[in-house]
């Protein structure tokens, strides 16, 4: 699988989603809408929700979901966003408790504030 219907076009030589060996790998998602709008001027909270929506859509397109997550990596332009992100993430993830890393990076592509990549089990593997 090289992409999903609700994603904007890939910005480089990569796939949004790859399914291999029972795992679903979702490339780093940015706060960009399905129409390609970069939410550069949006608040951190709006950007975070958009990225999580993008991640969830990618998982659903691959036939899996949040409950099948095994690893989440979050890249923040400023570690000061950690408390707000943690609250948003807890709402989004619900009872899912994958391994997680939050990495402060400094400036991200396009001046956006957050990027997230994930790995999940494919539903076929999880059942």
C-alpha cells in the first residue's frame, strides 16, 4: 500500500503507509489537510489534532487502527508543547498504550510545530 485516499500527496519519494511482515508503518505525518493546506499559522493544538487525524486515517486505510499501535514517535519544534500534546494524545489514544517517544527537534519542515510517525500491527496479525 503506497498511500491513502484522505492524505495529501506525498511531498517526496516515499509512501504515507507501508504494510509489511504483519506491521503497518506510517511515515511522518505533518499538520497538512487532505487538500494540501499546511496549517502553519494554526495553534499548536489545532496542528496536533490534524496530525493525529492524519495518522488515524492512514491506519484505517491500511485496515488497522489506534488500538493496534505498537510505537509512536512525536517530533515537536519546542518541548514546551509537551504538556498540551500529552493531554490531546490521551484523548485521541484512549485505552491504547503503545511505546512512545517525544523528541524535541527545533524547527520542522514548513515551520510546522509537530510531526508524528507510527508503527502498528496489521489487523490480520493482531487477531
